[in-house]
């Protein structure tokens, strides 16, 4: 058992560094983004800004609705306390 484990560790120590150093080659028709035509590039900033705006509008709407519900509950508690007296 120990010999098998030792051989496995020895094998992985020899194979893993060589595997990590091997750099994958890009496909032959690969074109870096910096060299792509302007018509084929995606405008990232407007999309990212829209996504953030959408999320913030949703969060603020949720907080606003929680505030309204809390005010209503506080009002109902006040009414119940006044009835109790």
C-alpha cells in the first residue's frame, strides 16, 4: 500500500509540473479582441452599466416596499395599543 502511494506521488510530481507548463495553443483562426473589427466588438460598458442600474433599482424598490410595510405595521400596533387602554 505504501509503495503504491509512493509511486503515485512520484508519478504525479513528475507529470503535474510538465502539464502545468504546457501552454494551450490558440486555434489557427483565432483573432485577439484588440484586432477584431469594430462591428464585431460588444460594447461592454453600456451593458454593465445597465445591469448595475437594473439591480440597484430592484434593491431600492425592495427596501422602499419594506419601509412601507414597516410603517403600516407600526401604525397597526399603535392602533392596537390605543384600543387596549
